[in-house]
C-alpha cells in the first residue's frame, strides 16, 4: 500500500482477517503472509479473540491494525448484521484501520444495507460480492451429500455461476494491498452457468463414481436443516438461485485482476485429487 498515516504505512501495519480460518479468510491470510505482511486472524479462538456476538472483543482485535477483511457469519442478510457491521466499521476507522474490504452477497438486498453501513464509516472501502462457492462442495455443507452420492437440494432446474474461493481471495488480497481498488464494488462469478444436474455430472466425472442430484421442496429442506441443528435461514439463501437473480455471468474477477475466473471443472478435478471425496 502507498498510503501513509500517522507516520506508519498501512503496508507495515497488521491486517485483521475476520473469519481467517474460513473458506476465503484462510486463503486471504495465506496470501498476505506469503507477501511478508503481518496478519491477525479474527476468530473466537484467535489471539486476541474476535466474536461478532461480543462487541467487547472488537477493540483489542483492532489494536495496531491498518486494514480489515470483513466477513460476517452466518450471512450479511441475516437480522442484526447491518448494525454489527456498521458499529464495527466505525470503531475500526476510529482505531486507525481505514482500509476495509467487505465480502458481500451478490443479489442480496439485505446485504446492501450492511455495505452502506460500512461505507458510512468513512473508510477506504472495497466491496466484493460473490455468489455460491465451488468450495461448498468440498469444504462446507455440500460435502456430506457429495460423499453420500446424492445431492438432495431445493434448487429445481435453476442455474448458478459458481465462483471459486481462490478467485475471491485473489480479488480481496488485491483490494487490501492496492489503492486502485478503493471505492470499487466487484461482482464475482465463475465463467459459466451450471445447474445442479450439471454439477452432479461434473462431480461424477471428477470422482469416478455416480453422484446424482435430486430436487426437493424448500420446506422439506428446512426440516433437514432443523434436524441437523443448522440455521433454517440458510434455506432462504436458495431463493437467490431459484428466482434467477444471479443467473448470469459477471466479470469482477477480470475487472480486478485482468484474468479469467476459474472453471468448476478445474476445481472439481483438483479437489478430487486431494482425496476429500474418497469413500
């Protein structure tokens, strides 16, 4: 970074990566560390700890921080998210962390409220909007269905341009370290639209075994989430697929990085090679 404040460049100050053990946060922390930049992982088990539900943890986590990658769990569209992001962003700027990069949801009206709250803090902001991740199938809630050979999901015949977490991390890292991304909103997607029938075929090819997709009703899926102790609000996120609002390819990866995004086939091949889907 080229900005200098209080006699200290933001490049020499620590970057707080909230959710630094998660799908995108872990990758961002790795990229910053590879560049020799100081990183602090923001998590409940971090040192110091960071917890969105405990605002008293925020100040210590921001000590000496010049930039923050802001991710909110479970989702920016959930109740209370905008208020928390707004309060945190104001505190961050007061503490000297002016560069804030927010991971937002593409097509989520509720997430835009959180984006606006972050911008109102006076930060040097960048917003990165993403849709469903490729890595949901090997690092998250679709892993067990893939292992079982059956994707039973409330997505009908809808299509989605799945985006790779490595592409997101590359864009976020660029935004944290280069002033040219200040004030930009990047909408990210993969290079093509896929239905869940297509996804099942891609995963079958990559794993060498049959993986099928079975459409289910949304209410039935809510019941499954409830039975497994997961937030039933996750089911509402499938509405972003079902109503087609994100059923188009966007070009934020190219705008930010000057290259094409990663294709799902390449993701599936590389993930299969790790053995994560072996049964």
